[in-house]
C-alpha cells in the first residue's frame, strides 16, 4: 500500500522509498532530492546497506533449525499465547506504523555491524587460535589412542586389515609403506596371539599397527612410524589416555608405542620385550 510520507523525517521517507511504498509524485520528489543533496544521497546509501545486511542476516536465519516452541506457536496460529494457549485479541496498527520498522531495522543493523562484526571476528580469531593450540598439543600418540579405542572393539573379522595368515607378506607391506624395517615380534610367551596388521595415519605420517589378543580377549597393539633420531633413543615413557595405557620410545630413526588396557600391570614389561624383538 502506497503511503504519504510528507512531513515525516527524511530517513523514514527514504526507507519507504526503498520499500516502494511511496506514490509516484513522492518518488520523483525524493529522487530529485537525492540527485542534488549529498547528505540525502549518503543517507539513502546507508539505509540501503543496512537493509541489505538485515535481509541477508534474515535469509541466513531461515536456514537455521526452528526451535520447537516456535514451531508450536506457528501451528497454533497468530493470536495464541504459547504459555496460556488462550486467544489474545490484537489491535490493528495504524497505516503510518508500517513506515518505521525498516528504518529502525536498518539503523540498528548499521549500529551493530561494527560491534558485532568485531565480536564475531574476535571470537572466531580466538576460537581458531585455541584450535591451533589444541592441534599443536596433540601428538601421534593421541591419534593412535583414538584408533585403538575404535579398533579394539571390533569383532575378529574387522579387527585387522591384513590377517595373521598373510604371514611374511605383512612385514614387507608395512615396511615399504612406513619406511621402517622390522621383525614381527612373537609374543606367545607373553600370552598374546598375533591377529594381523593395519596401516594407519597419525600426525600426517603412515603408521604400522600390529594387533594382538590375550586369552581374555583384550587387545594390544604395537605401532610405529619413521621419525627423526633423537637424544632420547631407548628411553621408555608411559602415558595414559583414559582407559588406555601407552609405553612409547624411539629407536634408530623410528618411534614406537605399545598400547593396551590401563588395567594391565605388565605393559611395561611387554614393551621391553617388544623393543628387543622388533
């Protein structure tokens, strides 16, 4: 419905102009004003920018999940209170009241752009910085723990990628992919049966994983990857990841870890045997 905006503030008139709610005479009058008055032109540009920002934000809002309470109110229809579920009478607004919402929305949008954008960018920056810190703090052992937690729960047919029946082929396959030569440890003397192997990726590097089971069905793993020789070669370090215990060490340009249940009291002894056999 076309409105008569004469006598109203210029920003309200320009808002009505943007919405196409002015008659032909006023439209021409406002266009002439915009053409000769720099301040009016700047105000129009500001309102258009605010309107565009508000429309875009609203469009994005439409793609967000709708709260159940809002869905309920929509189904109940207008004039229904969500709390009381009684009809509420409403009074029709005057015609002139339709003119100010767009101007108010545009003004508020522009007012908030600076602060909200700064807040969003600042928060995003902080979140990204925190994510970088967390990512930097993670080691290949964290990835191995995550893998072990998943694979240790698999049934026999899904526990490994290549079964133990593949025999000597496993050593050649893993060595060529990981870049670490090794001998398959025989841990039957420790009550462990070799089940097979997998090829993993941890910290962006290929990792060999040898899987074993004890008589109780608990899964143990030996994992290793190629690394830079360090001054801690041979020194074993114990760490915990919730219910998973890990004994890790470095040796001759490779990093190793033995993974098992945190309840196993002999894991350190097992790691010592593996470091000698592998």
